[in-house]
């Protein structure tokens, strides 16, 4: 018993993590394929402790007979190959932003809206943006208790969110800067080493960036269309892990002890909030872990029913690869996929 799973973009930062997580969590696999561009075809990549996979060229891959395609090779690649795989009968879990806001494509965080998977009529399911995922996991128990009206969020996002090339750019610029060489820019619009850049994805007409827009519209689609979200998204010189300073305004009175209890019991959340030196979680501790960590929980006295907190998570795991694998697991658990 097992499924035939193809990983699209297997050589990338998220693709590698998907392979790692499939092996770690013992996903029921009968056959596994690692797909990437013709540049990588024929090279080898490890899967779990013992297995080595030969990378296959996505352009010539035959999707017929495969159960799942877990895609993380960029929006333009998904635009072509996700529908192709879906038409061949595969369930596609897509990590890019390409299909997220299409009404007939479920946008899913399994701890928050697993029932939406039942509506995957096109065989395509979208994985939300990394900064949205960790936030909605933490917001869900608070929304159930206090009914959130408005969210104000500022992010501190790792370079890994821009893929392997983003992490390479931070490494190279840091090294150049320390040895006194000139800095070269590639992926980021300003120097990222020893700097913070308040600009992720392209600018929109209203002055927000597309990353900020994604946090707003995706939270509405996943959690509640009535929640207003205003975001400021900032790239910081960290390799892995997104931090978020979140403030919520609620309809009902906020009780700190009730909030703590609900967060302690919530799936996917770990509350670590000691109100002392080191009594909170940072990116370094979250990297390689699965949870959305919540710390620095406190009442916001400047608005009625306000609550402020810090949230941090591994953007390559819960923010991308882990959520993708959890979606596939939830499809299996809910009997929504038939084995080929
Ligand atoms: P490759 O390594 O062969 O270029 P990241 O987001 O970390 O930069 O990774 C992007 C992933 O998407 C890589 O696995 C990359 O493969 C893959 N990819 C990028 N462009 C294409 C393409 N045109 N066809 C297939 N895979 C692609």
C-alpha cells in the first residue's frame, strides 16, 4: 500500500525539504520521482537515509499513473505543468502563488481548513504563502475564542523564502562585506547582508507589495472573509525562519489566560512565553522544527479587545514543504485520493 509521488522542483530549497519530510514522516510511498529542469536531469539527490534518486527532466516526464505531484518550481512552471499533471489524474499540491486565489482551487492549511480539500474538483490544491500559513495557524484558536476583526502584522522574513538563490545571496554578500570586497546584488533589490528590506514581491497600485496583499487575501480565503489584515513585509538577513509581530483587534473581550490555554491546545502551535530573558522563540530555534511558535503574548491596551504577540516558524517547513506534505496526508486521511 502506497502512493506514487512526484516532486516538482526537487533540487530547490523547498523541493529538497519536501523529500526530507516525506521520508521523515513515513508518507506511504510506492514510487517517488524527483523532477527539475533539464539542467539538473541525470544528477542524483538523496531521499531518506538510504535511497538516491536520479533527477528527471520535468519537460519530458509522463504524469500518467502518478497519484500526487508536489510542486515547488516557481509560478511560471506550475502554470504549465500543474494543469498537465491534474489532467493526467494526479492530485497536484502547488506551492506557488499561481492558483491560490482561483475560486475553484482550495487554499489549505490542514490545522485550519481541512474540509476545503473536499472541493478540489480540478485536482489542484494551493499551498498558501509562507507568512500567511504560520499566522493563520496561530490566529485560528484566537478567532474561535474572541472573533478577530482586524490584524496588523509586520514580518521579519528569511532569505530562504526567495529560494536557494536567496540564501546564496545572503551568504555571498555577508562574506564579501566581511573581507572588504564589493557587494553584488542579484535577487534582492537592495543589499540584504547587514540590512533589512521593506519590499517583498512586486509593488501594487495602492502602494502595498504583493507579499502584503497575499497575507490579506489569503487569510480571508482560509480563515474568514470578514477579517481585515494590514501587513508590512520585510526581508531580513536570516537564512531560515520568518518572524511576525502580530496585533489583533477582536469583537469579544480578550482574556489572556483563555488565550494562553487555547494556544496551548491548538494543533500546530507551541506557546513558549516566559516573560524573561530567553523566554521566547527566535528564528534560530524555529529552524528545522514544525510548529508555529507563539511568544510575547500581551494585551494591547491601545484598542478595545486587543492582543499582541510574536510568532515564528520555519518558512521552508510549515511555511512550505511540511504544509504541502500535510495536505497530501489529509487527502489520504479523508479518503479523497484513490490509489492508481
Ligand atoms: P533546477 O535546479 O534544475 O534549476 P528554488 O526556489 O530554490 O530556486 O528552486 C527552484 C526549483 O525549480 C529547482 O528545483 C529548479 O530546478 C526548478 N525549476 C526552475 N525552473 C524550472 C523549469 N523551467 N523546469 C523545471 N524545473 C524548474
